[in-house]
């Protein structure tokens, strides 16, 4: 997995419908790759691990697609989600 491929995945427009808490579900996916799930937060957004660190940890294309489908995004080179 490369940063370019992750960016392509998150730029795609084909989302599947999701139900439930998308932030929590995304954190459950990310826990496979990092112990520092939440790196920061603003008023209505949480920031997780840096994309380069997730690549080093072995994040899969399938998990990137699942995160995209849960409405996660790349913000400041990290995965982020509105809460």
C-alpha cells in the first residue's frame, strides 16, 4: 500500500451505505494498526494516525475502502472523521 493509493481510495466517489457510529467503527478498524487511535481533536472532528505510519503498520486496501465508506477522510496527512 502506498500513500498515493490511499489518496486515490479516499477520493473515489462510490460509497456503500453504513449504519451506526461511523467514528467508532473506524476506530475499531484502525486499532489493528496503531495503539494511538486518537491523535487529536477539534470541535467536531477526530484525527487518528498519520497515513505513513498506517502504511508502515500494513494497512490494507480493504480497510482503507471500509474507512472511506464510513465517511473517514485524509486531513493533514492523517485519517480523520467528523463526530
